[in-house]
């Protein structure tokens, strides 16, 4: 005897809304973010801290979009859709803002691509090319941050960190270890392991390496990689996130 | 028969590894095509010793690390109508600028005292004075075009030069990037 298919978790009922993104008419659930809707419809919005499968952080501000009738740009990752919204993803003002954000990121720490293990596989580097950031107009800070090589397998180079907190979120939400967290404010803000102890001494780290795979730059890397050799694969995150929800 | 006036081109090598100039030489047979339209009036790859007073296009490789680099960058800006930063060192400071994380005195001691067995000591003559901070070219003079890459490929350089010769302003971000 066959049973009709039954959804294991139908979830709460959500309304469907229609909206316009760059002159494309799209339909979406009202709980979806503008960024998710855009990506689902093949519309590219640059983003750095956002990663499918992790909670929304809204820190990098690269996914800013304009909504008709709203004077300030909003971050597409943390703004949900509503009926009749008219969204612009790539105006001259937004391009200017994105370029400026990238210039500030490159000026804040050491992002010398040519000698980085992630050269050619770096989201920050790709975003600079995508957004036409061909030179940094602000002064470079030339600040020195620490490099922690105490872990047997991995290394963290804070000079290349953009504090997107993907590592913090994947460690907490997917691995469940919460080894990573954030300390300090402003330019002194940095990710830490346990209570700012060397990564190699961490009692909570399971050495799963998820943080390394989701890191968009050469900040978290596998040891033993030379310039350009660190390729990362973060496509497991949405799958694991989906599996967690079903449990 | 009068020949069309050739575009004058000058290049210089500041604090870089010369890789960008090597990439320029990698144009190979295209150098002959280039020579039909362009006159290289000053460069490490030609024999002229002085930069002419007026040049159409100037290309600078390398970051500004010494008083000498600073002088050259200013002279190029003064005498070249169109100035190009070629390669990551010129555009961003790149590897030479990584010494900015350290104090200049520590850098000099590391290079000339700590790791030297025969006659350790800082050189007092024949070397240009190092600036405290290594800077990209556009932080000391205005630059008209930025070509990223470490080094930019010969194809990138060719595309930039052919666009310029055709009277267009190229957009190098379309075919190169930092670290390329």
C-alpha cells in the first residue's frame, strides 16, 4: 500500500509577495530576504559576510540596495521583501559605496594578493575586480596584526581578516563548538579562539576545518599551502543547515 | 612621404622586481608592431640616459620607496601627458610595502647588520635614502590609469597599449586584477 507524500515539516504559513528587482518582476515569500530572492532569480548582488546556510550578520554592507521611496540604502541580506517593493541593485551611488567599502577593507589590513595563499581563490579579491576597485584612494594603515600558527592543521592570519564572522557563525551554528568569537571594537576588532587563547590550546575546537572553508580570504588557511594554493569549498554549508532544520 | 608622428613612451622601474618590464618584453613579436607606432624614448630597456622634457605616455613600475623613486615619480608626472601605474607595486605598494609593518630602523638592521657576517653595518653612500613608508604612485602624484597584476600579463599590457593607441581609455579591471 502506498502512502501519499507528506511533508515532514510544512512550517508556518507565509504570504507570497510580488516585487521588482532591477525591472525584473519576481515573486517570493515575505520571509525571504532581498538577497535570497535576487540570487534565486539569477540577479547578482555583491556580498561578503553573507553565506547561504548561516545566520544573517549584515556587517560588510556590500549588499546594499535602494528601495524606491526609502532615502537610505538598505542591506539586502537583512531586509525582507514586501508587496510592491521596487529595488535597484546597481545604481551609480551603490557602485560608489561598494567601491569605497572595498577600498577601506584593503586599506585596513594587509591584503597583498600576490603573496597570499588564497590568491586567485579569494572573495575579497574577486569583489575588487567585480566592483572596479582598481586602486585605493585612502591611506593604507600599515598596522600589524598577529598570526597564530599554534594549531596543528590550520593557521589564522589576522592581517588578512575582514571580520565577516563567517567562522564564528559556522563554528557555532553548524559545528556547535563555538570556538570562535569576536573581541575588541573598530579597527581593533578581531576574531578569537576560546577566551583569546592560542588556537592550538583550544579545548573546544574539534579541528573540523569548517571555519577555514567558509573564510572568504586568506585569513583562515590550511597549513602547508603556498601562494595561490588555498582553495576553499563552502558548498556544504547550505546542505548541513538544511539537515539541521529537519531534525 | 611623411610618416605619421609616433607616440612617445617612457617607462621607469621604481621599487619593484622588474617583472612588469619582463612582462612588457613578453609582448614578443608584438614589440615590432608597437615600434611602428610608438617611440620608446626612455626606459630600462633602451639606452637613453635622460627623460625628455615632453613625453606622451609614461609607465611606472614599482612602489615609491626611496627619495630617488619619489623624484622619478614627480619627474614622470611633470613630463608625461598620460601616466600609467603598471603592476601591483605601483598600484598598491604590494610586496615592497610589507616593510611598512616594521620600523625602518629595524628593517635596515635586519638586512645590513643582523644577517650579515662580513662587515655588518648600514651603507652610508651610493644608496638612495629609504622613505619611512612605502607608498603607491598615486599617493605621491596623480595617476591616469591603473593596471593591476603581479605582473600584468603581456596580453594585458598589449590590450592597454592598443586601446590607448586607438584613442580610447581602457578599463583594465575587465582583464586583470590584483595578484593576477
